[in-house]
């Protein structure tokens, strides 16, 4: 989003953005757009990620604080939420949870040959961390009435996808947490909890998936609008953090150019036919 187009629809709002690693991070695109729209935010990631990436440098570039936090550690989460309220001057209006990791995926283990200790870590980092975040925020009363909390999911939560392995299971669990906590927090404080199912985007996390580059091209060709970019995701997140979506909760919102609802298109059929014809001539 060009800053000249900003409407400041997040003016006065206070937020926390999890998952900024480098300039290609989805979370970084969201953080920039939130600042452009008038929000004050805290940027966070693990201490290890901060050392390997550029989280702190990026936070400084938009004059926003960085607080290290391991999202799987409840003590870290408590510290983050309490310190963020002190720095920002009150309860939190919005949170982005962009946290995911699979050692099974990184080490190219097939789904039928998973390491179970890695599997447990996948679920803890990629899904249970969201439950821990919401539970800790609820216990501390850290979220403002009508706050909005988002997490990032993927179409593999509901479809079998070669090579995505235990991350598919983690995303399915993540979406279940969205629904269950969304009901509880909605009833008690009108807090919205949603997931954004995003198109594949070239990021550090995606680079560990062997099929990522092929699927990026496949989904881009099949989706009527093409793949949604990181900036597209940021626009959706800004809208979901704003007061324009006060009655949207417990949803998985597909920001994928229509890919999730498309089976075949003429252009895709023609492309497939050409590849078959090429094979037949060999």
C-alpha cells in the first residue's frame, strides 16, 4: 500500500506483530501497513530469530519497539503482553500471530516417516503457541474490548498436499483453536479471532518445502486472480484489525485469488494439454 493512500483506519490502535524475521516476512508486510495506517505496534520474535534475521533492525526502521518472545513459552508471553501494554499505554487492540516451523519439513521427512519429537514441536510452535497466546492474554485481560486477533493458515489444513507433512496437521489444529477461542472471547469481550488462509509467498519458511516453487506457479496459474502477495495479505489484515469488521469472527478467510474455490480453468486446461502433447512427441 502506498502511504499516500493511507486512511489511518488504525489510528490510535495498539498492536503486537509476531513473526518478523526479515524483509520478506509476511509479518513485516503487515507491520509496515499497520504503521502506515496510524497504529502503534510492538514487533516480536524469538531471540534466536532476532540474531539470525533482522527483526530488531526492521522494528527500529519504523520507530517501533522490539521485544523478544518465544511464543511457546508462557512466561515469555506474559512478559511480552505486560511490557507491550506499558510501552503502548494500554490494552492491546490487535495481534498478528505469524508463527510456524516444522523440523520434519526442514529435514525432508515424509509424512509416513515422521520423527514424533519433531512432530510435537511442529504442533507446539505452529498451533499450540496460538492457544497459549490467547490463554495468556485472556488471563491477563490484555486485550481491549472488541480487539482483533489474526493468525496465518494455509489451504493444506483441509486438503492433502504432497510434501507439506505435519504442517498440514498443525494448520488444521490452528483453525480449530480459532473457532473455539473465537466463541469464548467473542461472548465475553466482543473480541474477534480469525485465520487468513494465504496464497504461497516466497519466504524463508516456504523455502524448506521442496514443492514450494512448483506449487507457487501452479496456484498462480489456477487462481482466477493469481496469487495474493504479502502486501495483499497486509491489506486484509489491516481491514480485519479495523472497526470495519466488528462482526467477523471464528472464520478462515481465503486470501488466495480464488484458488481454494477453483477446480479447473480454460487456461489451466490448455497449459496441461500442451504439456501432454509435448510428452507425446518425445
